[in-house]
C-alpha cells in the first residue's frame, strides 16, 4: 500500500509549506506544516524512507499478484539467467 507525499508552498504568512501524506489504500490524509525550507527538508528526511519502503512493498505486491504480467515475466527471466545451478567455489 504505497503512500503519496505532496508538498505545497505559499509566499506568506507562515507556515510556508504544507506536506500532505496520503495512504495508497485510502484512509486519513495527514497534513504536516513546515515554517521554512530547512524545516521541510527535515520532515522529508524523516518521512522518505517510510514512503520509499511502502512504494517498494506495493510494487512487489503488484508484481507477485500478477497485476504486472510483463514485469513478472521479466523478473522470472532475469532470475533464471542470473541463477547458476550447482555453482561451487
């Protein structure tokens, strides 16, 4: 279930930035405010690993479920090519 992060900026007054975090499967949208760019960067630095992990998990779930048949076939082919049976050092 991927997450989406969007950042909005306004010129005045504080806070200058609105960060909107939306769960991919629906649910409550989280709003976070940041006064300055340095504050925004701090929030994003803390959130991005979570967002990235959720995006990868969602991608792998879709790949596994067959919702991406072309990519699933590519992954099987790549695995078959890169796996060396009975390899000994």
